[in-house]
C-alpha cells in the first residue's frame, strides 16, 4: 500500500457500492477491469508526467485520460475520471483499484495475504500459515510468498490493513533501539 491509500478509500468504496448495487458480478468485473486499465495508463511514465504537469488544467487531464482510454469506459467510469481529475487525484488510481479489490474480496469473504520470508517456505509451512490466517480472519485466504534475505529469519505477513512483523531484522532493530536508550 502506498501513502495514498487513505485518499483512495472513499473513491473505491463509492465505486464498489455503485457496482454492487445491482448484485451482478458482471458489473463488478467491468469496474474491476476499468480500474485496472486506468491504473495501468496512469502508471505509464509518459502519462504520469503529463498528469503532474501544472500546464494542464484538471479538466484537461481528465479529458486526456478519457481520450486515451477510448471507448473502454462507460459514462459512470468517465464520471469517476472527471471527479478524480477535478480533485487532483488521478495519480491515486492504482490505489483505488487496490482498495476496490480489497472491498470486493471482503464482500466475498476472501482476503489476500502476502508473506515475506527470509527463505523459501515449504508447502507444509505455507499450508500452516493459510490455516492460521483463515482462523484469525474468518475467511478464505489467498497467499502469495516472496523471499527477502535481509529479514535474516522469520516472516512479515501483510493481510489487508494488518501487518504482522515477526522477522529477526525487526526484533534486532527493536533491541538496538532499546540498547540505545
């Protein structure tokens, strides 16, 4: 998550509420696809540079993004772009996508968790982590794992807004801080 998560949440919630009011998974899929495409375009270096340019008005930035997307946006999706442009928030589109997917997973009683470990986890360790997280969060867990040798040992688990840092690096940093007092 980036520093823009808090600013992205209201947009994502509004989009999710709008998409889910028809109780049609196709609407959720359409919004998810549109947000993914918008996030991709906004993240492009050239487009990002144009969106950061003070020479363009907010309205021009929104219209430019809509033109880049062509016919791939519905009227409601275009309205979101215009609103975010008006509020100077187009750069947080990737965060809106992330928060939309979090809301969607929560409604479907699912959560995505990332486990960062100092070494490759075995299938047994991964299964144990999945079961532990299922019990903790009370929902289905999709787990992705990555290796970061700088952790020395242990794991860091990121699931939704929850971060569990059980790494040796964190414990050593804490001990060094305590000894420094």
